């Protein structure tokens, strides 16, 4: 008899995913269906006491994972492959008290972070290997030191604000948790450990996401290049606003190496000061000091690009960023590409819904639905010409916006 869950053949789907590494849209759809169905089975089998226990101790998952990250326990178990390692040896390698360590490992084994091989020995599980990946470790550190205090103080903040939706980036859970009047970005500048954790997470997150190198620009946006014969080396081709250290500008250059024109990434001086010297042929990419709350100095660029910028700001601030860009655009020869999440009206993923609340707690900002994007863009004189959702699971999308006729 073939086992099925959520209408999906369980055995064959798992076998295909293991053999292919989970690649392919069909397998990804099946994987998500199986995950949802498995959760429904778990929730239907739990007693009320078991449900309360799961909620009560859920915060320990992050706390203990972060401890294991700090003492490099995940790395040690993965390096041992499938060979068991004793509590005593683990304690020696991690420089921890074995009596403490066994208590932490016991909880971790309950949640699959590690496997208990015998009374006194442990091995890596699939979750161990997932949590040992660099991007996962950057995620754990940022979540623990930057986000978790906000989770704890959210109920107190909402009660004090009489359960109103936050819209002021200087009056958020972050200010309450940190006992500061500074916006969170400004507060992190004075607390470099927190700023470094966020930057490490963002860098790892960029590496894990597809973004603009997932497609050929001329195929996806042919109207932008209908006059490509008019492009010259002095033409502003691609302007990455709030472009960090130029990662996406380099990705654009790699995706369109034959197109002439200037490729520019803009950010604040303290960010550009950390841009590494180029050794990969990207010296033609220009860094530029620019505050996106000020008028855009590059006029008439073919493409203005905003990635993971607008979700950091409430609507009033986002409108100002967009208005500065709109004022620099030139008819239909200019387009704005926005790489952000587009939330579905139903069935949002945990990552999307969780990030939306994280933006609310930290910046009084938000992830936006398609309707919210259309309304926001319309208020500054833009319309959506094209929307490409390159990850159905997370809602990551590229929006092409043009000036309203």
C-alpha cells in the first residue's frame, strides 16, 4: 500500500527529493503540501497539554540553538559524520560542564536538533546539519540578539499602545526593549555587535536568495531595452539605491555584460567605507554616497533598483524614497525594479508572516500584499507593469513599475 499525505505520494516524493536535492517546482510544491499536512496531523493528535508544552518551551529552541552555535557543538557533530561522540568528549571539546551539557542535549534531542545514540552518546541529525550551515548560524545570532528581545516585549508594547498598528519608526517595540529614543538603525550604530550580527545575516540571506540573477533582463523586461542601440557608456543604466556593498550591481553586470552604460550603487558613507577592493572585473561599477531620503542625483537612468529597502520603512517614509526616485525618472525610458516580498491574500508562509511582524516590531514597517504595493506606488505616480514572483513559498518577487501616463 502506498502512503499518502495531503494527497501526495509520501514515499515517492521523499525519494525524489533525496535523489535530486529537492530541485524543481513540482517537487517544491509537493514538499510544501506534505509539510502543511504533517503539521495538521501533529496538531490533530496533540492533547491540549502537549500543545501548551510546545508553546511554553518554544523559546528554548532559539536559546539552546544559539548556545550550541556559540560553543560550536553543531560543527563538532557534523565533523564526526555519523560517528557517535560521548557527552564527556563533547564537554571537553566545547569546554562545558558535562552535567550542564547533557541537560541541554536532552532538550535538543526532543526537538530533533541532535540524535541521542545511547545513554551517553550523540550524533548529528538532519537538523544538526541544517543548523551548522553558515547562513543558518548568521540567522541564529541575529534572531537571538536582535529579534528575540522584541518578541518578549511585544505584548507589553501592544498593551501600552492600546493595540494600534505602529506607524512611527521611533516608537516601536525596539525602543521599548532597548530603552532608547533612537531608531533601530541609529541604535545599532552605537552597538556594533548588534550591527555586525544584522549585516552578517543580511549578507548570508542575500547569498541564499535568487534575486535578479535568476533571469535574463532583456527577456523578462523587453520594453526597457527596445532602444538599447541608444545606450552609450555614459548612459546611466542601473542605479541600485541603498545597494549596500554593491552585491546586486555586480549580479546585474554579470547578467548583462554586453550592455553599455553606467552601473552605480548608492549608500551611506559608513556602508561604502567597507566595500572591498575589486579583483573580479567589477571596477567599472561605481559606488556613490547617497541618502535615499534626499533627491536622486542620477537623472534618467534606464533602471532604478530597490531591494529589501522599502520593507524597512512605514508608508510615509517609503513614499518619500519612491518620490525622490520618481522625480529622477524620464518617461517610459526609465523603470523602477523593486525586489521585495509580495504577501498572498491567504496562506502566507511562516517566513513571510514572521518577517512582517519583525519589521513591525523593529521599524514600524511591513511586508506588503500586491494590493498594498499597488496602492503605495499609485500614491507617488507609478503603476505596476509586471510582477515576477520568483519564490512561491516566500513570496520573493520583482515588481517593474513605470510612471503613470
